[in-house]
C-alpha cells in the first residue's frame, strides 16, 4: 500500500547539500514535515528556507552523526512533531588515495562516519519505530556496497559493512511488517561530494561517466518512502557493476584499480587535503557538483559493457572443463 507523505515527519541526515538537500526539497513538495541535520548549521538554514518556500514545516538540528548522544538528541527533537515516519540516513564522506599513503586517522574517520554514523542513526530511530509500530529507515549506500573501490579502501569497507548492517537489521525486524529497512545503491551522482572529500593522491579527482542528477536519486528515495522495499539501484551502471562483481569480483577489482591508476597518472596535479572529513566544508555547494557531461555517455556505456564482458570471460575461463563424450 502506498504511504501518504503529506504531513509525514521525515528526518534527513547529511541534509546540507547533494542528495540530502535534493531529498529535502522533494519531500517538501510532497507536504512532509522535515527535520534537517548536518554539521553545518548555516547550510542547513539555507536548505530549510528553500523547503519553507514551498510550504513545508522544517526543524533544523545541527548534528554530527558520529556522536551517538547528539543523534539521540536529534530523534528527541524530531519527536516534537509527535512522530517519526521516515529516517533518511544519508551522511557519507570519502578519502581517495593509496591505502598506505592515506593517514590512518582518515581511514578511521571514513569508517566512523559512513558506518558508525548510520548505526547511530538506526539506534536512535528503531526504538521510536518499535514504539509506534511503524516507520521506514532508508540507508544511502552506493554501488560501493557491492563493488570494491580501489584507492578508497576505507570507503569500500564502510559501504560493504553498511550493506551487511542493513541486512542484519532487516532480519531482526522481519516480524515487524510495518517497519522497513531500505537501501539505496546509486551510481555516480552529480554532487559536491568529490570536491568535498579527502584527496591524498596529489591529483585532481573526477568520476567516470555517466554521472546522474542527484534529484534522480532523491525521487527514488521518495518512492521508497511511499512504497518501501529492501533495496533499489539508481542508474544502469550500478546494476552492471553489481553483475560484474557477482561474476568475477577479483577481476573487476583489478580492472578498476588499473583504470583508476591510469587516470591518476594523467590527471592534473592538486594539493593533498583532508577535505570535509573532520569539519564541514567552507562552501556546502548546493545540490550539484558540476560533474555531468552528456557527451561522454556512449563511452561510459562501452566501458561498462567491457567490465561485464571481462567478468563473464573470467568466469567462463575459470569453469572446470567437463567432457560429455562418455555420455
């Protein structure tokens, strides 16, 4: 049954830019009541004004999701609306660089934010849902949840871990038919995330095409809130990456590592930076990151098909040779 979003109370963490901001605006247009959280209070107020302009009631609660007590306080303040219908756990950071050249503090912060932060969100939301007898918890993961990301090892670990966490939580709540744990696996999105992230490569970072509008992911998230399901992907490349990893995970990882290494050798030089790992970015950036280029889509399609083709070849090549002559 489709759930009505008008007057639904929706908590969004990581709401200050990118998908979080896009989702906030999308829920606002549906008449939801919003509770917006992130580290940057100024950026949150900017998003809140946009949502209020379309008539939404908005509560701004600056929150660092790595602080469990702060997240509990976020849930408490959200309940000033009387309930919590949807909790969109959206915070995510990254650190790009060779594993041994990336500071251990950066690896730890990526895990703390991308995994423990989501655990903190769920630990605050699930008791509320159990008391109410209903609620939808939406985890923003990424295609990195089922395909490894060489040169971003901690990010990969956090996303694989987050997928496992969601699966375990769904198992525990299987006897609660009106409580839903939903996962979102988008391909690359046009957000400020790459510009904000930590970069220890010494090279300017970009993402391979196709790069999708973050609003497309936001619409998928709203549809999940209306009709909950265990998982959705956003963008065909996410499905192709999932298939390639399923068929030949080691081959896929090696190919991605070689492609990334080749790109970094040719990319323009850039300063090493911890980005937004330990503090909010100076410029939140809004929804878009200026990464899209429709002209490169055919190249991306060929590249994605090549990855799957190589994976198929690896699987076929690794199958035991069986003779049927005797039959």
